[in-house]
C-alpha cells in the first residue's frame, strides 16, 4: 500500500514540476490541465499499479502530442502496462478510433472504417484487388461467430482500398509479432491485449496495416505508427518491448532477396567456371601426346 501511495504521489509530483507542466502546456495549450488530471486518473488504475512514473508520463506525452485522449473508455489511445526486464512500464498504444481520428484530420479521406466479419457474411474476396462481395441474406449470417476483420477507406480523389484478414491469419499475426501472446506462460499471456481483447486489437491491426501500406500518412500518422505499442525512453527513443516491428522483418526479407540474387550470381559464376574447366579438359584430351 505504501509503495502504491508513493507511486501515485510521484506521478503527481512529476506533473507539478515546471518541466512537465511547460511541455504539456506547449502541446495542449488550454487543454493541458484537463489532460494532466486524466493522466493522474489513469495512473491510478489497477492495471498500472507500480508502473514506473516516468514511463507513464512519457507515454501520456505521446498521446498529448497526437491530441488523443487516454481515457480507456473512449478507445482513442491507451497507457498499457508491460513488465520489461523486471520493471513495470507503461506502453503507449493507439486504438483503432485513434487511427481513424488521425486519418480524418488530413482532410483527404471521404470514408474510413474497420469492423469484425461474421460467419456467412462474405461470399468471396478478390485476392488481387481486395474487393469484397458481401452476402445480403441475413438468414445465412451467424452474428455470434467472428471469422475475420476488414478495413476500408476511400479518398476524396476516388482512390479506395480494402484489406481483409481471416481470424486464423490474425492469430498467426499476433503470435508472430506479440511476444506475450505467443508465450506459453499463462501469467505472461494474460497481460497481452491480444488475449484480453482480441477483436479490438484485430480491428486496429487490420486498419493499421491498411493505412500504413496504402493510406495518406500525415506527420501525426507517421508518429502514431512509430510509437504504437512502444515504451518511450528518457532520450525520447522508442523501445518495442512486446512486439517485433513488422518493418524490421520486411527489411530482413528484402536483404534475403538480395542474398538470393547474390547466390544466383554465384551459381552463374560457378557454371561459367565449370564450363571453362570442361573446355580445358576437352582440349587436353584432344591434344596429341608429346
């Protein structure tokens, strides 16, 4: 109890320092005091018990910079606890509503949304264009069984894009990129939002992937993509303590492609060398003995 009280006082004390007050006021202007009060409220949630105070404030600062509320009931952004090397820290996580909010601020999107897909709701998916044909017969749709997730946007210039992921593919994705979700330790798995609120994380993920690949990315959106599910360090760098960054895997894949090309060049060189060797052997065989 004493540690919890000390932690709560510490968060309040940090917010009362000139450095933090000045920073929040620079970012939020007249909304700073209200936002700082919400930071204290969120830090008192049971899920953030004993979380390192500076990590809470630095994650909250990211939300402030993006002008997104951190009240978990609103669903725009969250401060999520994660044990990193024995220390409970707060991650910044953006919700799918937050991504929609940032996208709409660009003024380039006419429509944007992400939803769950229920059994029988989709007739077919065009793998090339991403276009979806929905089943209009409601009697054939089971609204209790989620089988996938879909995100869609249409720009003012008419460009539109859809991304669908089955639940099976989403589970594979979660196990691949979330260290806690793929863990076989129950106490670790239960700390993952993929476990506690899978559908919400899945809807967010399909929308995030769609926007990151095909959407118009404002400076705010780029920052949101960079800091999502990250712990903000003292030097303002980010550390992804629970997820493997998808871009890193794609980068490694690109390097692998280069390696494959290099291997092909090596094979060609070997073939040429072997061919020349055979020519030399043939000449030696045909040459008269001395």
